[in-house]
C-alpha cells in the first residue's frame, strides 16, 4: 500500500501520516528529509520528534531517497517519509540538474516495487499565486510534476485542509 498525503503548511498532514503509521500495526521507520540549517527548522524537527513513539526507527535521508526506501522497506514495515518537498528542495539547491533528474526517476522507479506500507508526506504548493522568483517558480513546477507522478503510483492520495482529510484517490 502506497499513500501520498498532501497539504499546506500546518494542515495536519504529518499528524495524519503518523496516525496511519501507528494504525498499520507494523514496525514504523520514519524517514526524515529535513536538513537543519537554522534554529527555526531545529524547533520544527524537535516538535516532530517529540510526537513520535520511541519504538519507531528514524533514518535521515539525504539526496538518495530511493536508495533509503529500498533498504528500509520490508513486508513487516510501514515506512513514513516526511517530507518529499523538503527532499526536492535539497536537490534543487544542492544537486546538479542531472542528479535531480536521476534521483526523481529513481524514486518513481522504486516506489511501485516497495514491500510493506509506504506513506509519503508532501507540501502542496500550487494552490496560490505564481511566485515571483525563478527558483520559487521552478520549485512549484517540479513539485507539481513530481506529485502527479507519485499520485499515479499510490493507491491512496489524501489532501489535508485545515486538519481535515479529503480523499482524492482511494478510500479515506
């Protein structure tokens, strides 16, 4: 089972993903993609860590998310990735165009073959005005394309709005 949970900032997407991971009854592996570069991000990471049960395994993913998923996913595990857009941001800022394309393609190739339950959390960024800056527009374009491709590979897609889940694909 593959699930994509999209939503804006503070929409409740991470909390819902954590609830689904707990409800799976499987061993949970939390794959963190955030790079802590300032105090504000450290605070956000600490809030997420405080909510997670101690028994969950935590893995830090760099640019090689597909490789981490291949290594961690088993039939007896629920792998929760939080979040795809932070991973994409790292690629846009720190990787070459070739590396960006290779890592996104690797994720899309491995996702349908992963055993167990996979929950992907990502920020929906394309519901407002078009950003003014080139990098911001590129980020929204890349995220939008990647979300479409991931959603096509998932059995369930949920959009979070004001803490409420809206089933976009599959059963809620």
